[in-house]
């Protein structure tokens, strides 16, 4: 809370007028982050022409994010990792965000002529999440290239 007061320039009393606990602040921040991140991600990926190209561009978009100055990993993974209770609002928000990412991936795989778009979408989500985790935890931004290569193999096999 001290850091929030110091960096925001907002008085502690004002913050507590709107947010009772720091979890309330985290919840509000994650809701806003979900909207911004999903809009940005979809907009960038949707610049590609075909569904297959949009799927592969997910990894190019992620690479750009990893290499940006503000990259600190996934806010949802980071925050959910701090909360033990799986039923907490914060963990539920993290789950909702990942479900939205899966829905978008399923939207793209559903546009392909494949037998099992749901399975392919889940496999792609694992690659996306793995690349994000490797980039943050290991500092290995090249993991996204490996994830893209595996995605290409999955698309070829589908």
C-alpha cells in the first residue's frame, strides 16, 4: 500500500475510500488489465490474413511483448500465484482471463478445416502459456520461437 500511495501520488485515505483492501485494488487492476491486454492481443493477431497466419502471429505478438520495456510476465499468473485460495476473486479473474484467451484461440482454430478444433486450441494455449512462463521465469525470450515451431507442426498435423 505504501508503494501505491508513493507512486500514484494519491492519498492513502482517498485510496481506502474506493478500495477496502489491497485485494480489491488488485481485482480492479486485473479487470482493467484483462480488457486492455485482450483487446491489444486480438487486434495485433487479427492483422494477419488467414486463421492459420493469425494463430502463428500470436507468437510473433508475444515476442514483441516479451522484448518490450514493460514486460514483467503475465499479471494474471503472477497475481494468482500469490493467492492460495482457488475460490478467491483474484484467482477467478485469472481463470476468466485464461478462458478468454482459450476462447479466442478456439475462434481461430474453429475457422480451420480441422477435426478437433477444441483440442488444437488447448494445445496452442499450453504453448502460449509456456512461452510466457519461460520468458518471465527463465528470461528465455527465444522460447516463443520454439512454441511457434511446435504450433506450426500442430497445424500441419491437424
